[in-house]
C-alpha cells in the first residue's frame, strides 16, 4: 500500500464515520432552560439554601423546617453533617423542571430529588404547605443516606447499588410521614383484600408494587418490630453486604423469614380491619376500566349536562392523555389532548389537578406545562381543537381550574413565591383577580350551581390549631362570590377533607379519611349534617391523596369517582339511590384503618414521637441564619478509572513495555450551570496517549460549549518474513528470519465550539464549528528470530510519513423528538433531523441530512416508518475517495453483507458492486415492532429480566454519486446506473440490562436467485 492510498483511506473512514452519524445519538429530548434565575445563598447551621425567593418569611419557614427535619433524622440515623449541605430551592415545579443540577428529565410527579455527587437536595415548593414540609423531610433522609454511604467505613457511592429502590424510598417515606398514613394504608388494604401481599423479592422485581408505598410499610414493620435503633445498622450493613446478609447480621433472621413476617403482619392486621369482607363494596356502574381504557383512569370531570366525561388515562401506555367518553356507556369517543399531538406542551398537570367544562358542555379547560410555566388550555371537547391558550401573567404555577356557571370566568389555584391562593380569570377583560392572599393552602375550588358560592379545601384551621400527628390537615371552606367572605365548615378537623364539589341540590360532596378509609361524604347545606355515602374497603383516590377523584353533573343526579382497586384506578358512575346515607358525628375520627402494622409493640419509637411533637419544636434564633452571595463552587464531582504498566514477551515482538488505562473526571458547580468533562486514556506506548476535554455552559437558554481532543488511531502494515543476514557482537555474520512491519499512527487534534437552543422539550436548533489538524507517524520495525521463533534482535526507526492536513467544519441542524422508547426502540411519536455541514480545508464539500421517523403504537405492536437522505454535494468530491457510502450497511438496508453482495452480483447480468455505493443515499424503512418479553404492561410474554422486541421489516435504499447516473441504461459495464437495494426479514432485539442492545436479524434481499443471510446490529432500533 503506498503512502497516498494509506492517507486517503484512513481519512475516508474517519470522515464517513463523522459525517454520516447513522448510529449516533443525534436525536433526544431537551431539558429546556426557559428562564435565568438569579440565585442567592441563605445559610443555616447545617445547610446552604440556593434560592431566588423574594419572600424572606417563606424562606425562613423553609430553613426552619429543614433544620427541624435535620435534628429529627439525626436522632435516628446518628450522623452529623460537618459541612453545610447544599439545598437548591425552586419557586414552583415549572422552574424545577429546568434545573441543571441533575441531568435527567424531571417529570410532573417528581416532588424533589437528592443527587449523590454533591449531595444536593433539589426541590420546588409544593401546592400545599404540608406537601412542601413532607418533601423536605423525605429528601433529607436521602441526604443522610448518601452521607452515610459516601463517608462510611468501606463504602462509597457505588454501594448505593446494593439497595432495592423500595428500601431507600420506603425509609424516606417512613421517616417523613410515620406509621399513620391513610394513603399508604389504602394500598396495603388493597393488597390484603385481593390476596396480593408481595414478598420482598417480588417488591424488588415487580414494577406494580410501588416502592414508596410498600417500602414505607416495610420500614414501619421493621421499626415497629425491632425498634428505631435498628435502622442505622441495618441500612449500613445493607450498603456493605446487600439486604440478605444484612438481615442475617442485624436482624438475626434470614431474608425469607423476614419477608414472611412482613407479609404476615400486613395480612393479620388488615384482615381484622376488613372483617369478613372478601371483596370491595362496589356501588354504581363500572364505567372506565382496563377493559375499555387503561389501568390508570383518573381526574374525571363530567359535563354539566351529564352526558360526557373527560378523564386522564395511560390508555396508550407511553403518555397520560385526556380522553372524552360517554358518561352513560363508558364508550371512549375521542382523544381530547396528548403531548404527542400538542408538541409545544411539555406535559399535562395531571398529578393533582382535573379540568373543567364550560357551562354549555362544549369546551374543556385544563392545565399544561409550556416553556416553564403553567397555562390554561381550552379545547373543543368533541374535536380536541385548541380554542384558547391562557397564560396568566405573574402566576407561573396553576392547578385545579373551575369554570363559573355563567361562563364568564375561571377560578383556579395559583402559586407565587411558594404561596398558594385562589385567582379568578375573566374571559371578557382578560384580567386576573386574586381572591385570597394568605399563608394558607387553598385547593380544588368548585362553584355552586348558581355560581354564588365557591367551595374549596384549605389548611387554615389546621394551621391555626396545630398539626395532627405531625401533619397539617385540610378542611372545607365556602366563599361568597359577591362579598368574598369565607366561612369554614366544622368537619372532622383531625382528618383530611378534600375534593369538595356542589351537587345539583347545593349540598357538598367531599372525600375524607375520617374513619381511616377513603370514602365519599355529603355535607347537607340546610341541616349542617354530614352523611357517609360510601363504605369502600380500599378507597376513592387519584394518584396522590391530594388528587381530585370525584365529579358531579350540575344538571343531573350523576356522580363519577375514581376507585383504587387491584393496583388500578377505575372510574365508576353512581346515582343518588346507589349511595348510603349514614349520619356521622362531626368530631368522629378513627386512625385504625390508616395505621401501618405492627400496632401495640413496646419498641423505641423516635420517629413517630418526633412527628407528634413537631408543633412543640422551638424555632432557631435569627442569629443562626445569614445571607451570602452566590458562588459557583466549581469543583471535582466524580472521578473513575485506573491503569498500569505491563511488561510482555512475544516470540515475534520480543520484550516490550506498555501502558494501559484511563481516567474520567467530571467537574461542576453547585447549580450545574457549568460543567467540565475530562477523559484521558492510554493503550500502548507514549504515542498512544489520547484525551478529550469539553466545557459546557448551561446557565442561559442557549447552551454552549467548547471542546478539545487528541485522538490517536493505530494500525499496522506487514511486509511478511524473509531471510536476512545479521552480525553478532563477535563480528560473525549469519542468516536469520526477519519480520518487517510498520506501526502507522494517525492523529487527530480537534478543537470545536457548539451551541444548542431548545424551543421546547421536543424541539431545538443546534450548531457548531470545528478545526482539526490531522497528521501521521510511521515507525518501521524489523524483528529477527531463529527457527524456533525466539527473538534474536529487534530494531525500530521512524520513517517518512504522508503530509498532514487541516480540516474545517461548520454545522447546523433542526431537531425534533417526542418519541417514547420501548425495550429496544421507539414505539410512539416522531423524530426528525434536518442538518447541513460544510467542510473545507483538505476536502471541500457540503453534506445535507434529512431524516424523518414516525412511530404508531397500536397496542401491543407498533408500526415504524423512516425516510432518510444523506448526501455530499459540491466541492472536490471527484477523486477524493470519499464517495463510498455503502447502501448495504445494516443500519440502512439489511441483508447486503459483503459476502451476500458477491452472490447478488453473480446472480445478476448487470449488477456491479459500484452500483451500491455513492456519495448520496436515500433510504426508506418499514417495521412492525412487537415487545416480546418484559414487563406485563408492554410485553406479550411477562419477564422480569429479559427485555426483547420482535421486528418484521422491509428495507429499501439506493446510493449514487450524481443525479445524472440515473439516466444510464446499464448497457455499458463501465457506466452502470445505481441499483436499488430491497430486503425483507425479521429481527430480534435484546436489551442487555440497559447497557447494550443486540439485534440479530435474518434478511432476504429481493433480487433473483438470492438467498437470505444472517446479520447483527449492535444499536437500538431506529
């Protein structure tokens, strides 16, 4: 091989890999930064609060709560923070979703995050005071967990992998809620009632056993049976040895027996609570359920005329969408809204919010996330057409809209600076009025039939009179819409009373856990009496305790509610005659059914005693707090890798010394605005040292960065063996075998800049520029050895190498991606990329990319289509050896391996290999994808560890150099037209524990007299 062909071939390979990007991750969703926040620092004895909160009283509340939780957790976990722990506070969830302190996406159901690199606690204000207080307590448990593991004896961050998710999340829930929790108890009663109490092994493997709920129940059992003093040693030993060995060492029993004890405690206790009941006390008609929608059907809202209901469901599995259904038959009529269809909407606020109907039952309003803020979307109910998008100025966080009966306004819950209040938006004037302005949390407003009153849930009474078992409870209030006067109803002060709605007789229906269960009650406006309407053994509920779950038609006697049953949420319809009417005393509260077992054991109970005494905790003095300016504190976050020096001996190569290893480092600041990635690697001699360095700035909406890399590529070229003379030290000349080979090193030194501007979570524009210096080094080796293969002498010298060259690149692309991934490939949504790159220097040409992919999920299978064009245009392509993109690359058209191509050529009268390569390609693909094995919700065959996907495919593509090539008629072998490649086949994609996806396939090229062939891709499905 001469030096020129060597240079051009290596350059060709590198440039094709760089420009084509056929397997690179050039799609992906965005974590958009819509706003820039000016953070300040507020210091308490153990924490540094990074915030932009203007309300100093609210900030002091958060700091006091955090310090209270710190001391409560410290008493149990016996650990001390020797340095102030970072705490990043966001004013609302929309802002929290933009955080850079963690890299992953933040979902609407995520209340907070604690990450391990800096042990940062990151969270927004919740919509209620109790939620904010609880989430702080929950996340601080995680901060202690990380602190114990990272600073522990013989443990590091890697030891966190020893914990089942329910183990760590359950402990955080138990230490921040305690053992009296109606919501978790509801899940446990459901498990006992349906004989589905899981083993600890099942809790680890099966996704249906929600780790927060079952984990909390587990720790309530462990702490109740063994005492709180066992929590720290059990946690530490699990970090070191895993839960099975830790159970033997600390609890002095094996994991199977502990699992049986836990199951037995739940079954024994809740069987007594449930009595002789063998099934739920259903009433009314099952309307929306797994048979006609999905497993999760929540937030129902019935139209005023009682004919329709709009609800949220994961009917399409990957997204939670709004659906319209007939309120009598349950027939699903239409999808009203979807984040797949409404591309500019990042998410729906479905966690603790329902929508609201217009008085004429034609339009529907609900809350969505768009560009970091909540907006009210108004849709035509029957068509899903967007009528209006309402952005409320200066109110970034919104929930629970309620349309007035006269159609003139929408009342909603808004949060500003962590304070929740009621607001009214007037459609005609497009103005917003604040209806309440206080420190209390108002929730779930609902109008009376005539619009004169507004009922809502509030924690005012509990805030004024004190917590109950460490929690602020919600009661019910009524506002006179003319005078704005508010009256508080005296209902079950020690219980949570939520989701109040007026019925068509001006009575108020609401949800309460006054008897430990979760049932529907009615407040009679005329008498002041309270009637219990249902006697469910599990409970009426949405995803969380604060989620709306009942709705009433204004003009008809029809009630819809979401019932939790068998790990599913089912919407029922009931009429007045279906309900009970048992009068209940207003001061009646019973916690038995909402308590987690065991009960009555005299063990040390620090956690629940501290919760019960929260109101007696003295606040820290003002002198313990101080303000400071924000400092990035840029530092090393993470380091990994290793290396070594090796001495080897080879018959052919003799004794050689080599270095091998690498190191990865991540640097960052507290807020994640600035990050530096460094990678150094060595594999061989000193010339084989390589490294990459990249800095990324994410502070503003346009993220940008710079990078530098030095990458060596090593190849060898052998000239074979020969006989040659060799002189020894005595001057004697003798013959010896000689092996001659060259070590060919190609070096690329690249410096680049890049930037990205997201417009939403699904759309962005990106661009960059780079310069690279490419050069060579060739070392010739001569190794002499005897007839037995033993090395006699070795010599290495540097020889002339091809000249180096410069290469410049400019690139830009428009990218969209709202796809949802299955086990091994996307199954729903779309992806597209429109890109252009300009190269100049050693090569001068323009490359264009147009790639569009669409996925239609049809349960249980998905249909995927792709159309893609890549081409290099203009410049000095002719004679550059760059025009050799092969259409038979298995990520383009499968079945055209090089071996199979030879048989295709032999079977054809005119086909030639040159007809399948070119500087431009056009590809079309069709696949039918079936999730084969994996979780039951998605796969045909249930499996807890083997995730596979079966695909039937049809591929087509063509490669060419110039468009005039298509005018050729194949009559001249030297002037052949491009040959299309077609194939059909089947593939099985296997997800290897999330680290790698293998795709063995069998493809039949659609050419005459051609057989099928096996192949393998090691990439996710397109």
